[in-house]
C-alpha cells in the first residue's frame, strides 16, 4: 500500500458558522475554458505528454452553436474546481483528505462572465478528534445571478493539524 | 427502471442505460497529470502543483468518467454534445500521486425531464492494491443541450 500522505490543515482558527470566504472575482475567459479542455485530454491520456482537447462546446464556437448554444460555455468542472481551491484556501491541503462536495450547474457560464466564488460555513460538528465543517457553495455572476451552487463537508482530524 | 447489470462493451455514450457497467479501468495517478490539471483549474497550492506534488484533488475523479466512456463506448459521444449538470463526490482518503487505482462505473439512472435526457453514473475509485474505496462519485449529465423527446433520439 502507498505510504499515507500527511496533508497539513491550515493553522488558522477553525471557521465558525456564518463566516463567508471568497476568492477574488475571476473572468471566465475563453483561455480558461480551453485550459480545462486541454487538461481533460491530458489527464485522460495520462502518458506524461500535454494534449490539445476538443472540439467541444467549451472551446469551439461553431460546434457550440451547432448544439443550440449561443456560443462556447465553460465546463461546469471549472467552477467546481474554483470552489475546491477555495476550500484549500480555507483549510489547507487537508481539504483533500476527507470530505464531500456537491455542485450543480444551474445556469451556463459564458465568455467574459465575471464569477464571484464563495463558501459560507453553515455548521461545525465535533466527533472525537474530527471536526466536520459544512459549507454552502456558490459561484455567481457580477449581477448576483448564481451559476453554480452546492454544498461541501470537510473533515479535519487532529493528526492533519 | 432497474434491470440486470450488463457490461457496456460498445456503441455510443448516448446509448448507455440503467445497469450498464463501465470498466474497471486501472491506471497510476501520475504527478505530471495532477500538476497539469491543477494548473489548468487554478488549484495553486504547492501540495497539488509542486515538483513532488503529493496528492490529487478529488475533482480529478470526474475525468475517470471519460476514461470509462472511452473504454466502454468506442463509437464516441453520439449525435449531440453532453452537458454536465452535477458533480457529487465523497472522498474517503487522500489520493497520493503514484497510487495505482482501479475505477468502475455503473449507470444508475436514465430519465427524461423537461425534454432532456439525464444520465446518472456512479463511479468508485479504489486503491488497486487493497481495494479500499478512495472516492465515490455520482455524475449527472444531460445528453443534449437542446430539449427534445426521448423518442426523437
């Protein structure tokens, strides 16, 4: 078996219910959409060589329009990953040790949409040496329209501190 | 509708139906892949991007679905582009780089809602050497952005 990996938790005080964390706003450029398409192809190949993906509805305007869309849209996993990166900002790499995340894509994200990525702590529970932090997740356009919503639970045990 | 499990061995992704089993597939979680992925999606912490990146993010499991599709549905996507509508994953333990994993998927739901066909696939990534479940993932897609009737597909 692979040796256990120690994932340090952030040393800052554990978040409390009601606290809200945010990333700096990010513009969904077509480059960011394409980076994901290429990363997807690279990860699927998994052979140590970078790949170009596509054509997909995330990187090819003509293809997206042929599918009934007004233009390219971001893959939902981009905003999901931005939300996960926010969990890493809050908890440190320990966010990847044990937890759950659910995200739903309730509106398309178009080129040049500016997304506000946030997580609100809804509960903190203690079970033995484990703290279980529940959060409400949200990516929204600048006008407040949510595009990705969901929830997460991050479990931090004392040995990850 | 539940039906007997069957191994999906051909056809299009859009043909997948309840009970279809995808995989298993086996591979090693490579540091290069983790770094490329995390760079692309801006997970900037060194635990994921350093030369000796320690661990894969639990979001990377989503791409196991594509590997499973590739293995089970060599004919490709089908007539229309899929649109991802929900990611729902639980990670039970970290996934260190250089871990050998085995992943299996099962199509658990296919239904029509507001003219769109939804397909739910439940995926389990296990450590190959022990069989320990590392991540369980429930993926939901619609088979086409434009609404249409199931009969028309």
